C-alpha cells in the first residue's frame, strides 16, 4: 500500500506538537526521512545529531497544534 507522504508529515508534526514540553521541545522517535522533511519545511530544528529531542519552531508548534486539533480533537460535549 502506498501512503500520502504529506499526510504522514502532518500526523508526525501533530504528534510532536501534542507531546512537546518546555515550550517546543519534543522527543524525536520518528522516521528520519520525515523528520528531515519537517526540518526542510522550517517546522523543527535539525534532527541530525546525538540529541534525543528536536525543537519545534513557533510556526511548527502552531501548525502542529492546529493539525492535532483537526486529527485528534474531541467534539464539544452537548450542553443539552
């Protein structure tokens, strides 16, 4: 099966933002190619190196939270 790479990138960015800490740091346990593409788009710091985390840029954090809301957000509870 083939997958839409841009949708995978969106999901990874959403997960990075959702589980980020200290205003934008996230553990980098995702596919290297996806992380490299997110870096090339300016959403995260360079993932290459010994560090086990990456920093989400302000744009990456904002975009990641927007995607997470769309993909994982719960609808508001009925007030009825």
